[in-house]
C-alpha cells in the first residue's frame, strides 16, 4: 500500500473535528485533511471502528496527527462528555455524522426521533458545547444533502413522529442541520467566525477507493458500478466539496458548496443554491429555539 505524502502542509497547526470520521464522507475528510498537515480529531461513536479508521489513515499518511474523541450524536450525555474531553482549540468542526432508518419508532437515547435527533439536534448540541473552544476565525461546516430540497420544516413539530418515507425524514433532518448553519452565520455576523454548508452530491460506496477495514467493496460490484461513474461518484470524491468548504480561503460565511456537475451529482466544488426555506431567518430563529428546548443546550455567546 503506497503512503500519501503530506500535501504542502497548508493546514499545519490547525485542528479540525470531524464527526462520523470512521466511515464514508467523514473518513475521507479525515484522511485528506491529515494529508494536508491538519491535526484531526475523529469524533466517533464506536472506539473499535475509530481505531480501524486511524490505522487506515496512518497506512496512507504516516505523519498524520490524529486523536479520537468518543461521542455518540444520539446521546446528549455522550455529547456533553465528549465535548468536555476535547480540551483544545478547534479551528473547524465538520458536522458530518448521520444516520438513516426506515423505522419510525427508532429513537435516540433521549427519546428523540433517531434521524432528527442525531443528524441535527446532536450536532446543534455538540457545536454549542464546543463553542468556547472555537478559534476566533473558526469555521463550522454542516454536511447537508440534495434531499433537503424536498423537505419542509415545521420547528414547532420538530420532534413529532414522522409520516411518509424515510428519505423524506432524512431530508428533513439534513434541512434542519443546514438551517442551523445559516442561522449560526447570522448570529456570528460581524465576527471572524463562519458557518457554511456543503453536500457530497450522489456519492456511493462501490465507486469509492478501497481502505482496509473501512471501505471494502467486492470486485464484481465495483466493476458493475463503474458503468454509473459518468453520473455519480465515490465517497472519496464526495468529500471534496466538504473539505473545500472547511478549508478554502475563497469560502465565506453563509456559503453552500457542492459538486458542479449535472444535477450536482458529481464534479469539482462550486457554490450551489440552497432552498429558500433553509436560508430564511423565519425558519432559523424558531428552529434554534426548538433545538434549545429539545437539547437543553444554549450557546454561551
């Protein structure tokens, strides 16, 4: 296995927290940020999977500076404990971890809807808990989804049982996370901090580069999937807009980045359009209040 050299060291001295860093988009963010010299904090629910991810990164980037923090976005107690254990300045937080479920009865440890509670409320609580650790010019990146376009948010019914498809509820949870980032942008107005959104396009495992223990797709499946490459991409490429949103100097607070190809399924990062609903203060303000009520977390600033 060939090792990747540290690339330019352009992120040396910067510490970036990535949630869900043991798999998918989060893993690729961690590996590629480490290759550029960043100190990467892997926020993971499973210690075993986190160690597998660390081993995979070190096999490719021998000089990687990595740290694992145990945090389950589906548990407010775990979030509080994990945030308290970080104890160092954070230059960026990538809110990536997410779950999908087809079962309406699935709940978080605190009795919240699993997708809304993990994908949005968990990240709301985490960012609120770590805000005192954020650098003066820190950047928070919410990893959204194309599915947010088909979602409607009613902050007053944020944790109500959902009806309809699981994809629709997943889109709603990602829309809520994005609306949080846009509201955070408004609240940080006038400071050097920034809050942005990004999405990975249509990113699939079978087109993703292999990493032992992390991404291992059978050769026949991989070969068949190559037929779809003109339309979609692997999760390694899907991480690119997210990394760009977290690190590029051209990014400004309130941006939304995604792939620039057809339907935003694949391609190099460009600024893309978020729905009017997730951008609106009329969504963000009551959503923020509902999140504070659901999580018990209030931002110190």
